[in-house]
């Protein structure tokens, strides 16, 4: 039987969570379709999404470790992170395909360095939000930095292991 602002805020929070779930689902579906259109092989889609999932798990671990909460402000950034984070994986796998599955050639090429520098510029620009005086914007900048760092580390260090592990299926 409660009324007033607390009820409005509670209902608004539920709507935001529902909208976030819809946006997250749509972004993941489009992401999978996009990756499939690029590679035309479901195995590369699986490896790409697995690399992104590992980066997400590391991001959650760091958030737990440093007691960073997922709030409405930084939750908005998560669909953006999937599209930004998957680009590093796409660069690496495209080079892997170009070198005909020779992982050592990809690692010794300039691709890992290019991915790191590309990620560093993106992380630098988004992490400036972390020094904002607004707590929501600040937490969004911090989450963007953490998640982008984890996606680039996953693309450069974990993705080669995944590609080597699935190499018998790739041929």
C-alpha cells in the first residue's frame, strides 16, 4: 500500500534493469551475427565469444577484488564493451587466418603490438571519465578501463592459447 517517491524509484529501477537485459541480449545477438559475417565459421565465433567471456570473468573478479559495484551508471557501458572488446579478438583472428593458422607468425608479427596500442588509446580516452567529480561517470570510466584492459589482455595472451587448443578443429 506504499505510495510516493520510493515506489517510483523502485519501479524505475526495475524498468532500467529490464531495459538493460533487453539491450544486453540484443547486443550479444548482433555481436554473434557480426562475428559470423566476418569469419563465416562458427568455430571462430565460438573462440571469439569465449575470449570475450574470459575477459568478462576477469573483469568481474577485479570488481570483486577492489569492491567495485555494478550500478546503473556503469551498467550502461557493458554493451559498449562487447563491441569494443571483440574488435581486438577480430584483429588477432584475421591475422591468424591470413598466416594460415601459424600462431607463432601472428605472435611475432606487429599485430599484438598494434592491438595493445589501439587498446591503450581507447582506454586512455575512456579512463578520463574515471577522474570525473560525478560518481556515476567516474564509476563508468573505471569500469570501462578495467574491462578494456581485460579484453586486450585476453586477446593478446589468452586468445593464442585458445586458438592453439582448437587448432585441430580449425583446419
